[in-house]
C-alpha cells in the first residue's frame, strides 16, 4: 500500500470512529431522564398564616384623684385582683368633713331666711289687700322671698358639692380587674391635675389582640366571604401562639376589621378577642395570631415541582413521556412547602415532583426508581 493510500485509510477509519461515537452520544441524549413523579389527586388541606399581634386588656382604666390632699391609707396591693367599687386609697378627710359641716350650716341658715321671707311676704299680701301698703312694698317683699329661695338653692348645691368632695376622698376601683403598680404611699400629696394616675386597673378577663394584614389579603378575605362584615361572622376560630412557642388553649375570634387602609403601611387593622379567665395573658405583651384556611378536595403539589418566570408559576406535566411546561395558578396562602393549585392541573395529571428548575420543556422523562412518589404514581396508574 502506497503512502498516499495509507493516509486515506487512516482518515476513513477516523471518520468512521467519530461517526460511531457521535451516534452513541446522540442515542444517550435521546434516552429518557429519570425524575420523581406525582399523580395529582384531591386531598383535604389546611393552611395557616401567622401575624404578629399586640395584646391589650378589655380596658385599662387609670384611677385618678378628683380632690386634692394627702393619702392617709393605701388599701390595695399591687398586682392584686380588685372588684368594682373596692376601696383603693383614702385621701385625708378632715378638711372635707369641715367643709361639709359648713355647707350644712349654710343650708340651715338659708332655710331659716327663706321661712322669714315667706312670712313677711304673706303679711304684705294681706296688707296690700286692705290697701294699707303700696304695690311697691309688696313687690319688695316678693323680691326678698325670691332671693331667699335662690340663696337656699345655692347653699344646697354647695352642700351637694361638699358631700361629693368628701366621697371623692375614698378612691374606689371603677371596674373589676387587676391592680397595676403604683408609686403612691401614705403621705403622698395628690391632686386632680397630677400627670400620673394613682394606679391603673386592667380588666384582663378578656384580651384583645391587635394585628394587621396587607390590603391584598384583606381583599381576598372580602372576596372569599362576600364582604368584610360577612368575613367577621363566618371566619372560623383562630389560635394564639405565645412568645414561648406554646399555643394558647382557648380559641378566639375576629370581631373588628377596619374599613380603612393605612396609607403609610398599606395594611388593614384587625382585632381578635380571646378569653383570659386564668389570667395567663398579660396586657401589653405580644404574640402571634394564627389564621387557618381549610381547603377540602384541593389539588396539592410540592413547591419543588414548580418554577417561576416573571411572577408566574409553572410546573412540568408529563405528556407522552415528555415534560411539558404548564402554567398554573395557586392559592395565595401557602405553608412554604406545598401549593394548592386552583387552575392549570386536573385530577389524574402526572407531574415531575422534584427538580423542575433543572428541566427543559420537551425533555423525555421516566419515573425515578425506588421513589415513594413514583410508587404512588404507578399504583394510581393501575
């Protein structure tokens, strides 16, 4: 064989080897790739969302003095339960008792003066009938009587004020609740204009939890139930997660949804009520409101079976052994692990349940071996 023929034979063999290698590579590329798969079927799903909330007692009442004086008795212990009308403090009563006696004396004097004016007026009327006195003298007697009546009314008003002031020296709790902390001690000088209250009584028998949700979430509630008012009446019981991670044993309910959106934050304010008969919840503390959404007979898929493009969610549906990119719509609330599909998939559809972000549309796929999802898929197919 000539040198030239030898070169041609080598080139031909090289081309044949390259061709065979390329064919094998192409054959390898066309082979189906293994992926875990899932057959979509309805199931009952319950989702929950947490919102940070601030707790307040049903009412926190600041107890303030209505008269001035020095505290002579402190009748309440800090943190103790108190009842409506229970005595909390007593302010020095000596000057107010003296004022009351003075007012009582003034009333007695005014009553006597009125009685004298009445006798004088009656006598003047008789003399006037007999034409002994003039109309002027009768009118003067009448005016004196009217003045005596007014003086009595003024004295009686001052008596009532003195009685009230004396009663105000006994400071009572306006509500049932728990007494807060106080810096007031025996001898403390107090008055009605002081900046700090004597004490605060908190009615914590029922706790109010204040929280917010976005305008979009509020609109979804309104759309779901027909209106915000209907949402309040129809929304299921809610739970409270305490700061230590415990779930409060008593359920609450939403009783107020604000009809306005906060322009600064774009949120809607809401309020929920929880019973607090055991006194475990404290006014001013924080917790998490847990709202649950029950979705019966829903199509649920793992979030790993989806990918997003420009805020749109897609999954790969397996059709004739190929991965077909399929747009879907999902329920806005999710648990971070699964989506509830509202459109785009139907019962019985088979999807790639993991690794959707690594797939390309049109890729041939086959169920991965020894995977739970795929066993389920095969059983569903049977």
